[in-house]
């Protein structure tokens, strides 16, 4: 095994952006994933991680030749050695979206075999990329101070300066002592009310490992271990949200789109693409509180049926209350992969918004067997999105449309929507 490059300083010319918030460079026959740079820049980079093999990770610590798209970083805690919140705060909004467009197109090409240019669209009211986030999960350090996790680190950075959240999110948080090792959920709802919920520290399992977070397989394991206690510190703990003239009331720690305009935007696209026939059956998989189910219900009408499947029982309960007037909507608390093969048919339109890891072969194969004419697939990870699109193509679907939205400005994250037609 060759000598580790960790801590080494190198000068490299940055190439295309890669999936994960970095640019790709090459040095002495190895690939280097460099954060805090922009395509075309010449930088001095410090190696931050080297586990051997063909690649390593680095931070751009000095910009030797700057891109015209570089600006003074809007997030003061996101630079080298800082938090993992804002990968792209040193780039103009146009440059950020161009990098995301490149990544989405590359993932579709490499994984799904689809050659398609994808324009990442700005969401309404985003402006310079600040003040858009309405939901924030903070960590608590051993001294009881709230803050952000460092990039790929358990370090907690307690400077509450990231400019993503809406105005008023941080008020009073730094002056309070929190339970060490816990988390703080701050939600500013559709009425502008702030809800602050303290979440107790994760329990340590018999193996000595802490219970993981709320995404993918980690979420399943956490759910099996039982919920962590939540204490409402401010507000009612029940957030009010609105889409299309309809209101939902849900737990402040429950899932809702983080960008203040995302839920309405995606619902509008679903409404335009679904073309669910009056009196037909439609599915809403990974349906949450039923935002897309409500959109589909308007199209199938009272003689149709919309089946929404969501694993979170709290979300299903909240959705049932919000959609109680829509008799054609049936919300089911279950894991999609467990029940997709037994949902009612014939189904005309399916909408699915899976977690970051995507839907995967098992779900897509079962869905294709049911034979819907139109599938609207939503994904927040370009790699998983590309893989899932490829699975649909293998099942005889055609990729009719793709739209992507800059739902997470100043970060590398992007939301993609695909319309697939049998």
C-alpha cells in the first residue's frame, strides 16, 4: 500500500463537478475530490481524507486562479474545516445551478444510459439563495450548545450563522443550555409560527453504537429501537402547512419539504403530469401526509380511488385528518415494498417520492407489473434517481420529461422529477 497523502498540500486544476459537492481533479495518477472550488480553477488543496485506492478527498485552501463565478462565501461556517451545510456558497446562484445541472445529466447518462440536458430551475422567491429553509435539525455538543455538524465529522460547530434558514429561526437558541448529545428541531410553519422541539439523545445499543438518524435503513433501525422522546420548548409542536388552498397540521418534527415553496411547486408539476382519468385508480407511494394524494383526488373525482402508502403512522394520521372530506382517498400505514404487490388495480397513474436511497428494483419491478400508464418519480439524490430511471426503462417505460429544482440553494442537493410513460 502506498504512503497516505493525508495532510499533503497539492496544486491542481479543477475539472467537472461531481455528485457530492466537490470538483474532480487528478494528481499523480489519482483522482482527488476537492470541495470549496469551482470548475476550471487552479487551487492549492489540502488532503483531508485518504483511505488508499484510486481517490482521496481534499479542501481548496487557496484559490490561485479564481473562476469568474466565484463570490465571497455567503455562509461563514462552511469553508475548509467547517460545517457541511453549504457546499456552494462561494458560487453565484447561476453557477450553482449549472453545476447541479451537470451532475444530474451525468448521473442519467452514466447510470441510466440517458443522454439528456437538464436545467435546474430556481424555485420562486429564492433570490440569492438565503432565507429559504423552514426546517432545521441542530446537534447539541457536550457543553449543551446547539450547532451544526462539521463536514464528515462528529464535531459540532456552535456558530449559528448559516444563512439558509428563514428569518427568526435562530432567535434565542444560543442563549439556552440544551441536553448534551441531543438534537433541536426548529420549524417555522406556513403561518410563520416557530416551533422548537428538543429531542433526547439517541440511546446506545448493546453493541455500543448510537441509534442512527432518520434516513433510509438508518430510519428503519431507529424506528425498531423505539422513538426518541421529544419535548416542545416553544410553540405548539404542531405545524400548519398549506398547498393548493388545503391545510395540513402535522408534527413539527414530521416530514415536510424544507424549502418554503417546494411543496406547492412539486404538487403543481404532479397535477400537470398525472393526467389521472376521472373514475380511475391512482397510487401515491411514500405519500407522507397526502399532499400528492390530494392533487390526484381532484383528478380521479369522487368515483375514483387514490391509495396513499406511507410507513410513518403519525404522518398517516395527520393526512387522514387533513383529507377527511375526500372519500376517494385511502391512506395506508405500511412499508411500500411490503404492500405494493397487493394494491388495487388497474392503476392508471402512480406518484412516488421515495427516501434519498430511492425506490429500488423490488418496488419498481412490482409497480411495473401493475402496469400504470404514467409514473411520476421524485428523487432528491441524482445517483439514486438515475438508477431508478434506468430500472423503469428496463421495464418498458419511456422517459417523457425531466424537471429539476434548486430546492436546496447553496448546497449540492437537487430535487428531480421524472415523468415515465408506458
